[in-house]
């Protein structure tokens, strides 16, 4: 591949629309580097350490959590941006922020909170909650509320995984819902997929849920990789061979993301960031072969990991508890912490309760649930 094939599409930090509250430039960090650092120092970022990715920590000390997953996404996204000639600092800031709005218990927790909110004609979306976190809830600076991130990072938080529809949410109109985000933001979604598909295979194998033979039978590309590894390392332990297979899968998918994106952008001859924004569809893509492999991995994970009884039972336990605690605080608003009680006097109670639960780590959730709903406690 030609070095930095998309350098002309790199978002120039000097062209940033700036921050909501004006600040003096830093002596040696540009605005996107400062955004990255502000995300890393945020409490919401630290809380990711105790939020479930897929497997709860009780089964093993080695499973990914939301924080380690985020680091893996950042590694992949920054590598892709660097090879393509895009802005690595903007990409890294977005990768580090992409999951800070997740509630406890992963996607199951998000789905349950959204279910509770639909009773009031409202919704919960972790990307929109992430925006609220960086705009409202993170209070670290005397000069302004929130983290005062640049427009491009805030835009990427709400648009990295999907395009907005004009008029769907008036509060998001400032983020140009009729336009695509820069390539740096578009990278995040597929970098996220590559990271969690391969990581979930790794953790699933450690948990005894992933049979390498079954994976190879369902995904032909994996069968080819395993045959090559078996030929080259016939005496290696089965676990080592599986990890070698995953390493090659990651390399194939990351390379596919670089090549597919470069090919898509060059094919339509976009020449500037504005061309990217005005293009009718996103340009970041896997190659055809990479997309087949990625789809095969997702299909295997849904059939052999995510739907297994042990994970289904754990998700049911967690979502049931979220529903119980949500209703408890709605019925007993005086049980909320004092700052949330104050918020409930000025904002819809269901939104305040949702914000409180969404910010909890898994461990804090269970301690709170035990305090309010279980005389014996539950951990």
C-alpha cells in the first residue's frame, strides 16, 4: 500500500471549530491531544475498569472489561489512522471516549435502561449519554462545566457508530446531522468491531465456550489459518495455536480496514475533508474478504458464546436488578443521593434515575441494589 494514501483527507487540527468555552492554546499540546488527556483523566473513563464487556469478572481475572477493551480499540484505531495518513490524536481521543457512556453490565444494561426509559416516551443511548457526561457531569475545571472538548470530538462521540437523521433530536442539530463525520470518527466503529470480535473469541476460549474446531467449521478463513499454523507449529499447545490464530485474524482485519477504506475513498475521488462530509455514505470499510471474515466471526459468537445459558442467565439477573432499582428510585426519590435529589426537582425523575444508574460501575450497582433492595445483601 502506498504510504499515507489518504493524507489529503486528514482532519487538520487548525481547522477545528473549537471549544464551547474559549481557552488559551497550550504550550506544547494541540487541541486534540488535550481532548485525549481530558478523557483519560475523567472519572467516567476510570469507571470503565469495573464495567462488564461480555464476561463478568467472577469467572476469571483475565477477561476484558470496558477499559481494557477501550485500550485495544484505541490501539487499532490509531494504527489505522497512522497508516492512512489521518490525524492520530483525533482518532485516539475518539477511541478512548467511545464507550464512556456505557452503563453497568454492557449492552444488556443499555437495553434495560432503554426499556425503562421507553415507558416515559424517552430513550437511553450510550453515545448520547457519553455526550452528557463530557458536557455536564464531569466537573473538573473552574472555568467551565464539563470537559469543554472540541467540536470534532463531541461530534465524533455521537456520530462515530451511526449517521444522525436531521430532525431526530433537536439537541443534536449543532452536530450537522445531514453530514458524515470525518474519517477519523468513521474509523472507530469498525476498529471497535475488530477489537471485540477477536477479544470475545479469546475470552470465550478461556471460558471453555469457544471450540476451535467449531469455529473453523463455520468460518472457512479460520480453517485456512489453522491449517497454516498446524503445519508451521505442529507441537505447540492448543491454547498457543489458538492465540496465534487470533493474532493473524487481527492482522488480516486491521489490514482489511486500511485497504478497504483507502480503496473506497480513492474510488469516489474525494479530495478533502469537506468532500468526505458531503459524501452520501460513509467511506470507512473493510475489503470484501475482510467483511466476510468479520461477519463469520460475529455469527459464530452469537451462536456459540453470547447465547449460551451461562451468559443468558447472568444477563437476565443483571437486567432484572436494573429494572428493580430503577423503579425503587422512581418510587422513592428521597433515596437518591442528595445531588440527584436536587436534579430531580428540576428535571424529569426518570431521566435523573437513568443518569444515576448509568454512571454506576458493576460493583457499585450491586452494593446500591443490596443497600436498598436486599436485607441480606448481594455481591
